C-alpha cells in the first residue's frame, strides 16, 4: 500500500515568495511563472472634482449648519450633519459630475450581469458631514427607497494631519499594510470569499476625491487628531427598475 503524501508535498512546494496589490486583484507569486490571482468581491467608482467645484460646495456648506440630518445617521459627532439642497446653484457642478459618474458606474456594473435591466440612478438624499478631531463614524451601511442603490462620498476639506499620519507609516509591503495608521480614513468592509482574498480597503481622504459604491457595502470612518474640520458630502442614489416603478404605481392607485 503506497503512502499517500500528496497534500503535504503540494503545500510544501507552494512556497509563497511574493505578493503584489493591483487595482482589481492581489497577485501572489508561487514560483517562477506561476501565481494566484485573488479578485476582490467589490467594484467601486472613484474620481476627482475640480477645485472650482470644491470651492462652490464649500461656500455653500459654510452656511448650512442646522444639523438636520443628525437624527437619521449612525454617527454621533460633535460637528454638524445637515441635509443639502441639490438644486442650490453652488451644488450644480457637484450634482452634474456625481450623477454622471453614477450612470457610468451603473453601466459598468450592468456589463457584468447576464440578465440586464435598466435602472437610471436618481438622487435619493444628500447631506454634509463636518467632523471635528476625535469624531468618528461607526461601521454602517446606507439605505435608499429602491431595492438596490448607490452611496457616495465627496471630500471637500481634509485636515493635513490625516495624510501626514498615513504616509508616515505607509509601507508597500502587503504583510505590513495592516499596520498603517488610519486616523481619519474611510474603511470599506465586505465578506471574504477565500483565504487569499482581501476583505477591506482603506481610503485616505483627499480634497476633491469622490467614491461611489453599493449601499450594502459596510464602511466606517476612524477618528483623527489634529486641527481643523473634516468635511464631506454624501449622496445616496435610488436605482428603480421598471418593475419597481410599475409596482409602486399600482400600490398608489
Ligand atoms: Fe456612510
């Protein structure tokens, strides 16, 4: 009876020599010309708005401090969380670009579906978050009126201490990347699909940058130290399908 040692031998041979992060996957080199691609389970859109748009939105935000959105949100902050008027003239540039990007994102996601449907993104809600040093936002997801939807975040003011702290500890070594400082950073979390895939992503906020992601994607914001407020604008988008529109019409008859 031959001794079966296949599994231990394979494991011994699979000596991981190198790991690299790419935009949409992790490549783990096993040995020369052989490696494993680990593809994350989430696609998100990212873009940058012009300084003119940032300035317009910040001029508008200066005057909106009624904390109207505070009772409906997960974060309990010392700053301000206010609903915004997407029809305000100073919001025009932001609204046009974020809506256009939401449509691009929707088109991209639909290309990956075998059973396509048409659902045009529409604004469901929009609010500002002005954080002070020490404020944080616990892990949460967003909700919209339709079954599926998008959430988004746009950074308009970021204390420089956040990127200084992150860059101090940043390492290109994947094994050490879990230990980078993440003060004031946004973090995305999702279910892991195998032992070799990643299940979270840290986003360092930069003025002008924005992200669009599925409403179900859990995320949090870490507290930071240092001077100055951290400002961002959030928009949720409904994705009503024809089926949902027809059903809602019938329910309202
Ligand atoms: Fe959020």
